[in-house]
């Protein structure tokens, strides 16, 4: 059964590009660079917090996936 929300004009490429152009126009290059830099710092901070919790671990080191700072923690199975 199709999901009818996917057939609206909001899901078209032109509408998505319009939203992107609006963000670029409002924030500008420096605003977007600052936003990415802030979230990179937040990802590094969260990775540091995950390293301190004994029952959590990172699935992959931070920044290894095409230089993206994707954070994927997982819970370790209980032992014993």
C-alpha cells in the first residue's frame, strides 16, 4: 500500500532544492560553515562521553566514514 504523503509537492526535487536555496540565502556560507563546525565539536564531545561509559562503545572511530563526523554508539551486552 503506498504512503500517500510521498506524492505531495513537498517531496519533489524542485521543492527540496528550493528549501536548500532558502537555507543558503538565510545563513550564507559562513553561517553554514559555523553550523557544521559546531556540530563537529558536539560529535567529538559526545564521543568523549561515550568513551567514559563502561557499557557503551562506538561502532566506528569518529570521522572514519568519508570524513563525516557520524556518531554511532551501541550498548554492550551484559556479561555474566
